[in-house]
C-alpha cells in the first residue's frame, strides 16, 4: 500500500465531514464555519481519532519513527489549511475594491490600532496582577492582540455583507492589525534569552511590511490596469485565472517572507485583481476552488482542539478569565474605533475583530518552544483562542442580519437573461 493512501483517506474524511456539517448548520440557520470547526473536534485525534494519526505504512516509510511520521501528516494538514485560508482571503479580496477600502482607511487604521493597544494593555495588566513574570505577561498579552481575519472573512462572505461599510472597515483593520501585531511580536520575542531590544531590527521589519503593502496597492494596481487588456492573449488556457492564482501565491509567499501573514498577500492579490474580476468572470472561476479548499482550513483547526483542556479546572478557570479580558478589551478597542457609526456598526466591528483562532496558537507555541511560558499558560491561550473563535460567528450573524441584502441574479443568469427573448 502506498504511503500516501492514508493521507488521502484523511483528506477524504476531512472534506466530506466539513461539507456535511457545514450544510447541516446552514440549514439550522447557523454559520457553516461553526459546523466545520465542531466536526473537526469530533473526528480529530483527541476524540474519535478518524484523522490526524499516521497509519502503519506511513510509520514504516519513516523507518519506524512515529514522531517523524506524525510530523509529516501534520505538515500535509498545515499545507491544506494554509491553502484554504489563502483562497478564502483571495476571494474576499476579489470582492473588495481598492477605492472602497481607501474610503474607510482612516477608520480602519483607528480600529486596527486601538484593537491592538487595548487587548495588549489589558492582558499585560491581568497577567501581572496574577503574579507572573514579565516575560510570561508579555507573551500572553501578545497572544491576545492579533485577529484571525480568516474566521471573520468567512462569516462576512457567507452572510453576503462584504459590501457593507462595516465589513470594509474590518478588512482594512485586519491589515493594520497584522502589521502592528507582527511588530509587537518581534519586539516581545527579543525579551527572554537576549533580554535586549534591537530597535534597528524591529524598524527594518516594520519598513519591509509597510513597503510591501504600499508597493502592491499602488504599483500593482496600476501595472495590472495597463496590461489587463493583454491577459487573454497569453498562450495558455484560462489565462486571466492562471495569472490571478500565480499572483495570489506569489504575494502570499512574499508576505510571509517579510514577516506578515500569507493571507495578507493573498487578500492584496485579490484586491488588485478586483478591478478586472467581473470582466474576466474571475469570481465565478474561483468558486469551485474555494468550495474545495476553504472548508479544510476550519475543519483542520477543529482537529487541533483537545477537549480534555476543558475538563482541567485550573486551566479552565484561568482560561475563562483571560477569555473575558480578551473579548472585552478587543470589543472596547475596536469598537471605540467605530464610534460615530452607530451602536450596531461599532458592535459589528468590535465582534468582527474578536476571534484569535490560529494566530493566538502561533504566538503561544512560539513562547512555549522558547521556554518563555509554561504549559499552564500555553493551555490557557489555546482555550482562549478556541472560545473567541467559536463565539464570533453566531454573534456576527445576528448583528449583521439587517445588513444582508437580497441576492440578485448571478453574472451567468444576467447574461442568460440578456440573450433570451421575452416570453409572450
């Protein structure tokens, strides 16, 4: 038996389970993402164990090294999850015009900046009051700041409210949030073994990130506008789609190289292509890829959740307390940036910035691997990330319901209607 058979079987189970659970929750008038996350917990290695564990053939291929085989399976899962969220943010970018984002630029900057400052200050103060070390307090506080924009983007897209001003502010703030969180993480990461702050290194990281975003937004958009008329003349099938996907992967790679999340590069690629999206029917072309890959991201996040954490009273006590701090601080900071837009709008923006998702897990894993936080606080951050991820979709669906507009005909339906004679 080929060693890839077990991995293919896992991917089959992940995909089918995600689609069935997502459809079920959608029929129950709940966000599909919740079903995908929960079914991931159920079929993951911590509960039923249907996926995520290497089979004997895989272990044998690694000369009996079960740990190496497990790492290989995890790497495949990570790759599919990353592709899923990259496609998600690329698709969201296709539905976001640069002019729309620039129109809420000042507000987005305020939301992103306040949404970073308030959780960090509140988290640090909370940890200091608990008597932790400065390094532990800094790392846990940093885990509270960054928003998992993939979670919010999926809910906004499923609700059909990406057109709303609140959605544009959240997406713009997510870029600001990611840049500031990356700078903050680079700063905090220098504490611990080195114990000193390298201002030049932090400045270079910030300059690379900001320069990359400005270059893509200003130069990339103008360049594409000049050459878009020639895309269909390229010597391969579906040339506009091929160019768009290549740009998505390329900018995602560059974003990762300069310290940003890959999804920021993917989102910017989609936004650059948004000017030509309708002309080349790019959204229609990307939908099948979206439907295949995006559910993997959410169901795989679910497989990483160990429900046993919720049975540990000591961990849960601290986790619930820090989750409350994380939610209130993010709502206060991001919501404050939305003041003047109305109570519901500020609430939507605040709630949309709440989920920590995989971002909190990454920060916590870094702190644990470097010995800067202990297992207890690592588990606390994991539970906080899970809870903030699970509570947002239903809240956002409830708050965003008045913004949902009745769907009009698709592009294909409009074209078909244009070619039909009126019925007599």
